[in-house]
C-alpha cells in the first residue's frame, strides 16, 4: 500500500463581481483545494500504478467535502475540474492517479453530474502554477462554464511530492455572451447537452 502522506492543505476561494461591465446580480464563485502529499513513486519506475488509485479515494472524498463546506454548501455548485502538479522526481503518470479518486469523489458528492471532469496535470518545480480547466457538471457544451482556475502553492510540490487539486464553481463566467448551449437549455442526460 503506497503512502501518500499529507503535508499541506490549501483552500483558495475566488468571487468575481464584474469583468469591467455591469456588476453581476450574483457574483460567480470558484474554489480550489490542494493536497500536497508524498509521492511514493518518486525516483523510480513503477509498472503498475492503477492499484494506488484506490488508496487515494479517501483523500478525494475528504477534499471534496472540505471544498464544498468552504464554498458554503452544495447548492448552486455547477462547475468542476481537477488537476495535479507532480514534483521533479516523479512522472506525469503519477498525476494521472488522480483521475478516478478526484473525479469520482466530486461526482459522488455533487449528486447528478454526468459530464466528464476536465483535467490537467504536469511535472513541475516548487511554486509552479497549473491552470485547472473547469466545465459544467452535467453538460460539457455549456460555453459559459468554459474556464480555468490558476492554482499554485509557493512551497510545493517538492521533488518527491504531488499536489492534487480539485476545483468547483458556481455559475457561468461573469458577462458570458459567447452563445452555444445556455443553462436554461441543459437536459443533463448525456453529459454533453
């Protein structure tokens, strides 16, 4: 059983009231939570990584619960994304460990969520940032929810660590006006529309 020892946890909250145009009736809110953990595979090649995803499930659920609480509860959360920054002694595939435990935890806790959880990952040095893509939880074609949330931790990841990230959002981009599928037209049946 690999040891993903938690060193640090960081929560980032963001609220946008306007983007230079009229003030939004309801500000858009976004949140991110980052868990900086030991990378048990740093410095070596492990041919079978998939079993470690199971070990990360409790972390995914804990981070999801903490982020929902920090954002004031589940109501209205309609966007999500995930990511990972792997320290320099790891490989990008170590970040891919987060796909199932991070994504499925959010889908479980947020209720009906049929759209794929957008994801980004990279290997980088301490203090690097990651633009975590965001999308609507039920309809990937909702253009107003296409966004990214930039996340970084000044002292992470160290070379033998991974920073696992979850992001959530409430509402479309402020002043979204690029057309496409609108929220009122979402059916939420296939994860696309």
